[in-house]
C-alpha cells in the first residue's frame, strides 16, 4: 500500500501547488515576499526572500572538496514589459560527501527592489549549474501606495527568527534582525509564530494605539484574538509572536488591525501561514483517532507501540514514525505525511456517512491508499442493477468494484477486488 502513496509523493516533491509565494515550495526552494514604504516619496520597497536546501543541489568533487554552483535570478514585469531584474550566484564548498548531503543545511537570502505602486508579475528562478536544471516560480502582486493613504500597514513579514541587530546585514529591520520564514510553515519544533510589520500614521511619537491581532482558520472562524496597546516611536516597525501549540494543523490567516484611527476607521493587514501536522497538536486533539488513522500505513507493531506509549512519550514516537517515512528529510515539509492527511481530509469531505467518517469507509480507504483513481465508471441508475462504481488505477494495474448494497449511499468494496471484475460478483439486485 505504501508503494502507491510513495509514487504519488515522488511527483509532489517536484511540483507542489503554490499559494502566491507563501508556501511556494518543492522541498528545495521556498520563496516569499513583503512590501514596505521607502524613504522615497513615490516608491515602494519590495523584499523578495528565498531559501535553498543545499543538499538538493548537485555537488561535484573537485580538488578534494564537494562543490555546488547555483544562481538565483529575479525578474519583475509590468504586463509583458520587463521592469527590472537581479541575480545572485554562489559556490558552496563541503569537505565531505556527508556534509554536502546534510539535509539540515540551508541558506536564506533576499532581493530588494524599489518600484512604483501598481500591479506586477515576479518570476524567481533557482538554477543548479552542475545539474543543468532550473526551477522557476511565478506570482502576481499588487504594491500599494503607502504614502497617499494613512494610517496604513505594511505587509506582514513572517519570521523564523527575530533578534537584536548586530553587524549590518540584509535582514536588518532596525533595531532588529528579522530572518524570514520563506515557507511560512510552522509546527513540530517550531511552534511559535514570529512576525514583523510596519505601521504608517500621522500620530506623534509617544502616542498610543491599539492593535488587534486575530488568527482565522480556513473557514474564517476566529481561533485567536488579542488586543495590544503600543506606543508610537520614531521607527515604524513592530514585532510580535504567537504560540501555536493549541492550534490544529492546517492553513490560517493572521490579521492585524488598528481600531484607534480617526472616525472609527479600521485599517488592517493580513497574511496566510500553515501549521504542519505535529505530534503536539495531535496529542491535544484526539490522539486515539490520530493513531487509528495510521492503520493504512503503519504495521501492527508500530500501532501497538503508539497506543501503549505514555503521554510523555507519544510526541517523540509520533515524530519518529513520520520522520522515518519523510522523502525529503531536513526540510520543513514531510510530503508523505501531508499527502496522507490530505487524502484523509478528502475522504472525510466526500465519503462520510451518518455516523461514519469518510476515512473509515471502503471508498475512503482505497482513496487514502491509492489516491485519486485514473478513471471511474459510475452506474447509479442502471435498470435492475444496484448502484455501483468501478475505480481504475493504471499504475499499479488495479480495479476496485463498489456496490451500494442497501441503497443508502454506502458503497462497499467487493472481494476479491483485482483481476477480471466481470467474474468476481453478480451485482444485480437480489443476488448475493
């Protein structure tokens, strides 16, 4: 059963759906951006951040070392016209093959552009010179006019680390150094959301303002809401952090508002982020169900080990279980785990029945193990025949027959389920 899931994951590692650079990823390359007012009266500062997991680059042994040669180029267009571009090139030198293939190693860098407000297209490309491969990532964005309308917020820059600024570097946001979270993925060992934003207003230094922080889930339900009183300083920047330990895995939206503006006007900024599945979240929310859901991928020994573990050990064992199945260890994504739970969510949405979650149904089980069928033959209204469906998978060659035996919408899998379906069962009404 794992082979079918892994064949899907091999494709996903190469091409994972994007969400406007937030979460743009393929396990080797993550990109994000944020915009801010600039010192110029009519330009917007656009910062484009990128993260490369260096073990994904091809290292060639040269003069006793393992060398990778890469470049990242950014092109910005307005319509079809190129407005500006920038490129960085680098070499990485590793003493040993083990260091060159260390999945924990990565680098983060950024581009800065100063552009007029308006609509743009951005294309960021990672080039692996040794491998002769390129990975382009594209998105559209709108840069607001920060100077014409106040009060106003900048974009939210999601961070992996915020500290006091030291030696000057590209991540300085005086008085802080803000290392961006290019993937906006949190969870596991990273259960604290950190962020930086700027607020532009006509308030005087020392004035107070009230910022409202809200986190909404993917159904726009409020899961966090807090109000903080802040003092205006001569610097526009603010930093914040939020514990994510009690939030379920999934996609969320962070919203920052100011309701102390004149005439009751509310201004806001927002940004999406993701909480990956974590052992801590599953302990918080029905760990028994979470363990039971592993039945299609775990063996009985692994299931028993998790069931018998105490609460102080369950998180460690849970993380070890999925780490052992991670197709890209060292990155923030675990593609196999995420695909597995995406299929569970899909099954719950489309195959649930009264009193039974979709992942427990026969159709849900086959979908979780094999994924979306290559073809489905549906027969809901044939004369003198109970409703049935045949699911076809071309690789591996499998066919599954489901029959709504009681007429209540619960399609059950018929056995045996591979080989010549026409010889397996007589699914006419009234026949066994």
